């Protein structure tokens, strides 16, 4: 039975004292304080060590800025996908260690998936991104050479299909280069502070 004034549910399918919104990732005060003090603080520390702003870190991890801010402040429950994506960006040197630490700090608040089930895309290495872009540009050039004598509509359609793929490949390359820079920064910061890298 729902209480419309409070949005609280109790009864079949609902947990007493928990709003519908709470069950979807939003958290109550006690859980928010626990997440902010543990998980959120570690996430902020990793981001600072990588030398990234919240905007840049969220962009590289494939999350929106608001989601990362809410995670750092304990206002939403982390998912396995978001932890994996953030650890790969914020701690590319020892990603597995960071994933384990962040999962432990999330504790029972850890969700297995997003509501929309749309995990962030896996980041490419610089060499993978360069290869993909070169391949698409080569295909584009081959199509231009083969276009002689073909109907203009067909040539335009082929070009229209390749254009967004090439743009995505350029974005992937820029993202891979930025992630490589973050890895260098993390390694340099760890070397200066005397921490173990491996």
C-alpha cells in the first residue's frame, strides 16, 4: 500500500519505509553518509590523484557529470558497470585493485546493473583506436576511387554511412589518448609519492 503524501510503500513488492526512488539507486540519509564517507571519498581521491576534473573524468568513463557527482557525494548507489568504467579511467595502472576496493566500500549498496542496462563502452587503447580510424579512412578513400561511374545517390549514401563511424573513431582515439595521459599522470604521481604501482 502506498502513502501518496510520502511516496513510501509497504506491502507486497515493497519494502516498508523505502521510497520507490530509493530502490532505484537513490539513497536514504544513513546510507548516503556511509557511501559518501567511504566509496565517495575514495572515488574523489582517485580522481584527484589522476588529475582529472569531474567533467573530464565522467566524459572519459562514459558517464554524465551529474552521475559522477552523485556517486562522489553518496547520493546514488554505484553499479558494477560504473565502478569498472571509473576504475579504468581513474586508476589505469592498478584497475583491478581499485575495482575491488570500490566494490568493498560500496558494500551492500552495490547494484549489479543500471535501470536502463546501458553500460559504458569499453575503452580502446591508442593503437586500437588508431587502427580503427585508419581502416575507416582507408575504406572511405577506396569508396571514393570506386565511385567513378556510380550513381551520385549511391555514392552519397555510402559517404553518409561512413561519416558518423569516422567521427566516432576520432572521438575514440581522442579518448584513448586522454586515458593514456591519465595513466602517465597516475604513474608519475605514484612514483613521486613512493607508492607501489603493481
